[in-house]
């Protein structure tokens, strides 16, 4: 026995197995992120959803009323992965830039108070530096651990001197999304294998 | 060099042209276009079509109207605008030129004389 979810796709209501629903949702989310920069992304997505709904309806009969994960895999294969669909030459360049290696932690000399460690950490995680500073001060007062960590980071982290390094320090906005997504994907696969 | 990639690049180049050609014969909705493109083997994954259609519509080459369908929700029927017809004519010409050029190159100069 499996739990099914009811979902509206292109104006049609489908009964979908829970695992199939998760897969489908991930696919659509991926597409959405892929077309995020496109002018009419919502229109493209709704057109694709309409087509999906058409393909799913062809799979249903009076004996088979629920969309399974195999159906979802088949239909998404017909429609293609976001990478297959995308035809921008620019996207390859963006992918290159968004590899995790391009987002590194530096000390930020432009916003430093002592050595730029907190400013650099803040820039890397996109957190206000003063929040990091408060944490460090609190750790320093509670036994001096903050001072030790600060010193280690000061030695380990290079200073962002060139423009390229400063860009790497902040990372690209698209980049963060990609990293989040890949982390999420990894998490999902890990979760799946654990279940099995 | 990756053969599949080179082939895909070739197909990509003519896909936009093929879409306009299909629509120029009859106003049609996305699944009709897909069917024709698939039969002609110029498209591999269906999803490629939708961003192209929307871009062509946004740049004024296509327009669409909603039409009731006997089965399922209303469908978007695409047709060429005047600008789209002009555009297609240009592409027709350059396609002819391209065929001649490739033909010339493949056969070598002597055989054409």
C-alpha cells in the first residue's frame, strides 16, 4: 500500500504516489531555477506543465488511475532534463563560474576591525559581520576559545587582495542557489539509500 | 570532439527555423509541433520547444489564441505574425544558401563546373 497525493497539473487533478510526487516536484523546481533568468519563465513552465499533464493522461486508464514514479521518470525523460532543455551558450560559462571552487573564504581587508576574519566569514556565508563578531566575543569571554579560533582563522585564511579574490569571497548569487540545490540533492539521495 | 554534441549543435541551429516552418503551414498547438518535429527527428527532448516558442512569441514572430479542445483544457494555438512571415522568408533564403554552400564544399570545386 502506498499513500497518494492529489496534485493539479495543467488544470487536471492527478492522483500521484507520494514518491512520484517528490520526484516530480524536484523536477519542476529544477526547471524553475533553470529558467529563473528567462523573461517569461512562468509562461514556459506552465506550458511544460500542460504538456506533462497531457502525457500523464495518456498513461491513465480505468485500470490504472494513479501516476507512479515510473510514469514520472518516463515523462521527465521525454521532456528532458533542465540541462538538455537549456540552449544558452551562456549557461556553460555560468556553470564554470558557479563551481564551488570559486566561492572561497578570505579575510576581508575592506571591512575589517582587527584582521578582517569576521568580515570575511560574514561575506562567505552572507551574514552580517557583527553577528559573527558577537559570537567570537562571546566565545572569547567564555573561556577564551574565541581568541584561539580567531587566531587560527587569521593564519589559515588568506587576505582578499585582488578583485577576483573579492568576488570569490562573496560568491555569485546563482552560485549559492546551486550549492544549496546540490547539497539538498545529495541529502535526498543519502536519505533514500538510508531508507533502502 | 564529441560526436553527439556536434550533432546536437547542428540540430539546435535549425530547430528555430523548423518550428516557424511548421507553424507557417497551419496554426497549431505545441503538441502538434512536437509531433512533427519528432517525426522529422529534429528534436530529442520535448522540453526544448517551450522556451523557444515563448521567445519567438516575445520577439513578435508568433502570436497565439486560446481554443477549446474536445479533450482536456483549452489549448494555445500559435500562428505566424507578419513579422514572423518576413523572418521565415529570410531563413528560407539562408537555408537554401547553406545547402548550396555545404554541397559545394562536400563535392569539391571540380564537380560543380
